C-alpha cells in the first residue's frame, strides 16, 4: 500500500470523525464547534491537494469528446456540490460566529438568514457526505484491509548452519 493511500485514509477518517463532532454543537459547545470546523477547512484543503491529480484528470476528460467516465462524472459532480456546500457552511458560520470572530475583536450583526443558511447547508452536507462515502466505500474498505490486515513485510534474511544467507 502506498504512503499516499495510507495518508488519505487516515486523514479522511479523522476528518469524518471531526465532522460528526462538529455536526452537534450543543454537545461539543460553540467554541469547540467553531474552532474544529476551522481546522476541518484545513483538512479539506489537504484532502483536495492529495487528490489533485484525479481532479485534473477527470476535469480534462469531462471536456474531451468521446471519452467515457463511468462513475467518475457522478463522483465529480458530487464533489463539487460538497465543495460549494462546504463554502456555504463556512461563510454562514463565520457570519453567525459566537467564538472565532469575537476572538479577533470583531462583531457582526445578528441575521437569522445566515443562521438558516448555515443550518440548511449543514443538513445538506450530511446527505452529500453520506453519498460521498458510499461512492468511495470500496476504496475505503480495500485500503483499510491493506493497512490493517495485510501489513507489508520485507523478506527476512535467515542464516543457515553453513553461514549462507537464505531468503525466507
């Protein structure tokens, strides 16, 4: 298994766990909710950078005539929806911030439209994230199995009675 896949899987699992914690600010508290989602924004950027080659290749193939994309088109569209929804969540979250924005000495006027947009986009993100995980489920399971069950091993050198090396 490549280090990149291992890194992607660990990043994605930790990002998803943090996403679930952030989805219930009443349990974690507003300050944790807001700072955690700022950190999630950074992990999403890393996720995009790790998958940049896929993004570029699928984008090129989308605009090339006669090239089949199989399920990549659906995945690509879903990823863009997640990205746009994530921007809406972050923007509306900043506009209704009770911890992060005030920590910088700023005060924003209360606006219930931003709160409604934040709640709606957060709920949509649950649906989109579920679909995203579903589309990637085979990769998740396969990568997890390789990482946990089939640890890569190097050949062991064994010395025989005659002091000749034998590869096991």
